[in-house]
C-alpha cells in the first residue's frame, strides 16, 4: 500500500498518521454537531474529546509496549515511532473510559451521557482510522485465497509480502462504518425526525465509498475504473448503507433515550466484531496466542467488552423503563 503519503527527503508524511488525524478531526466535528441531541454543549464535547485523544493514544501505546517489551528494550527509540503502528486497541478503551469518567465528575456532567457521544465518535473514528492501519500494513490478516484477499508488495509496509492475506483492517473499518450508521439511525428514530438523509452523515457515506472503491478495489485489487464492477458494487453499497440506517431508525422509533444506549451498542458491536476478526488476523507481534494457537488475548478482551455492553443495555434500559 502507501505507508508514506509524501516523502520530502528529511520530512516524511505517513499515511497512518494522516488517517489518525483525519479520524480525530472528522469524528470530533461530527459529534459536536449532534451533541445537542443528547443535551451536551458542543464546547464540552470538544474539550472532552481532546483529553480522550491523549488518554487513548497513551493507553493504546502503553499496552502495546508492555505486550512487546523485549522489542522496545532492545530499541527504546521505537517507543516514539507511533506512525509505524503498534497500538493495542483495548488499552485505548480502558484509558479512554477512565478519562471520560474523570472529566465528567470534574465538570459535573452525566458520565454515561457524555460517554455515549464519545462512543459514537469512536465508532466513526475507527471506520476512518483503520484505513491508515491498512496503509501501514499493521494488524494484517492471515494468508487466504478468499476473494477479498489483498497482496502487499511495498517492502515498507509491516504486512507480510507477496502473499494473499485477509485485509482485516478493512473488515474492521467497514464493520464500524455500518455500526455507525445503525447507531445514528437509532438516534434519529428516537428524536422523531426520521431523517434518513442527513448531509453531515451522507458525507461519510461518500467518503467510505471512495476509500473502498478506489483505495481497495481499484488499487489493491487492480480493478480498472470504470469497470463492470461499478455497475453493481456502487449501487449495492449505497443501498446497504441507507438500509442499515433505516433499520436503525425503525428500531429507535417510539423508544426513549437512556444514558448508556450508544455506549452499550458500541461495546457489543465492537466486541463481537473483534472477537471474530481475531480468527483471521495474524497474531505475530500483536497479542499472540494464549490458548492452543486459537484464542488470543484480544478474544478475551472482546468477550469482556461484549458482556459489558450487554450489562449496560439491559441494566440501563430496565432502569429507564422502571421510572
């Protein structure tokens, strides 16, 4: 892929870093635009997300370094090379939740209400940021002859070279993209507006389509543009995206919002997605196997996250109905 977006000699702009920055900026902007729906002032959510970014990056990096401590003892300078990859997602989740809790208590805000907006931003951020991960080749998948496979040929990427592998980064990006549409649909349904078309949301639909079509299908798969693929792929993608949001709207109609709704949905959706993705990801240099070369540490964390989400939804919804 393109791990280095722009090479100016001594100055290199890494694609991974660009996508991380883009994910943060776009997710922050989006969440601030919809924060009023959950009665959280935009300025508050922007302030919180800045702290969340710092805590999340520290958490993902610290946990990854702990997992691969031997590598960093041999070459300590690599600790600072975040643009080369090396982030443990659940470290970010743990540190992020802690930062939201501390900020909410300090500013006298309802913790789960703020966390809901943060969760919506995280879902969207993952849908964008994972494309940077794909560019760098980190978190790559196992060898496969499945039709979605991709071959990394750039020696500067972190993925194995010249072998068809699962593009697990894209699987996750798409999974979170549809989770974002579904969650947004629920919010729209609850609000009673029933707007399936929203400019602020439609922009991301177009953005994800462009990334998928041109970055993955066009470049990685070597499919020319335009081609016969576009006659069915583009209409099918657009149909599925709006259908996903529409289903979310219908589910949200007639229901009352309760703090923890989006947080619980994120925990369940991401926990389930990461659990299944772990079976097709290559664990080399990541969490490694802990049970019979099948189960990894990420499997365990994914289950915990899933159960945490179930607990929030069941407990909070029951409490809301009891009022």
